[in-house]
């Protein structure tokens, strides 16, 4: 029977106040389970997980915690970001029957393209109503959707979290496909979407946009048929981060770290006027229609 190791770390230990980035390292054995609380009251968490065959990775509690189970000897890197906070965790997994020295692979050097004069004016004006936006992080195969029409908002993580609420009345529902479909939840137990979310706010939050952006600007490329500004930024800790930005509102439609799979918007509907799902469509107590 596999041995289970349960590790709970206090938020104050893992992410001290005032630090934007934290790095941690843990050693476990094949079959061990590690539970890490990464963020506190975070509405949207973005994950990048390497070497998925080494660990079994599962977000818990809206992504604020993660569960890791050692699958085979080796190591995996987990990078999680929430707004301006970033946590990087290295999990070393050892085979209890043999000693394993984790292989450290050097980061591939990416040559910086020639930059161009940036004569436009960058402004971040994210959509505040009538939108349906889905983005996918291809690194960890996650998929999240945010939608809003007037006072009604919805969020789905593409897996087991599907919510719908009203910011004016406080009415709140969650979706249970295996039971009674849309189900009433406690009033006001939600956080309004506010203005902007990852990855739309990535460039605005990670870069000082008041400066001359010519040292980052490398040209234009299409994302979802939109001609986007492309910025190439070198960070001392993270390596190279590229941003594809919608010039009309300053929203980041694609973000890529080094040569890792990008996080990018796949549905970008800024004229969403009528709900096609939600508790309004529920016809009876046992109606499971989304």
C-alpha cells in the first residue's frame, strides 16, 4: 500500500507579504501525496507544469491549492501566477527502491529579435460588460471562461468549477452535472469579476507601460484574426516572455514564456448580449441542462 505524505503549509510561510515571487523545492517519493496552499482568495490562477509523467497534478479549491502525487522518479516544475504574485515549485520525486539524481536541463537560449520604434500609445481598457472570453493554457491543458452581461456574471474552469451569480441581488449558483444541474448557493459567496483578469491584464501588470516600449516591440502578428502588437521582454528570473497585445484595448491575447506552450485567448466575444446557458434555463429541480 502506497505511503501517503500530507504536507500543509500556511499561506504566510509560502507567500510572505510584499514578495511578488516565491520559489520552493520539495522532495517526495513515488506514491507520496503533497498538498500545497499557494494563494489566498485568488479568483484566477494560471498554472504551467513540466514533466507531467513525473507527477499527477490537480488544482484544489478554485486553484488556491494544488495536490501533487509522485508518479515516477524525476522532477517537475510547477509555476503558478495570480495577478502580481508568482510561485515556482520544484518537485523532486525519488523511487524508494533506488537512488535517483534528478536531471537538470538548461534553459534554451532565445535570441532577441530586432526591435522596432513603437510610436503608438499603449492604454489598458479591458472590456467591462457584454463579453464571453475563454483562454487556454496549453502547458497544463487548463481552460477558463469568463462571461458578463449587465449584473450577471459567470466563470468556469473547464473542469469541475462552473458558477453563475448576480452582483446586484447576490444570487449565486453552481453547476453539478451529476446531480440536479444548476443549484442555489449561499448569497454573496462570490467575487465580482472586476476589470480585467489573466491573461488580458498580463502586459499591463508585468511591464511598466509608462516607459518607451520600443526596446520591447518587435512587430505585429495576428491572433484570432486581430493584428496584435508583439513585445519581447527579458526577465532575469523567468527568461523571455512574449506578449501579443490587442491595440484597441491593451489586452494580452497570448502570453508565452521561453519556448513553453503559450497561454492564449481562444474565444474573444466582446459583444455577448444573450445568455446561452445558466440557471435561467432550468425548467425543474432535476433539470441538468447547462
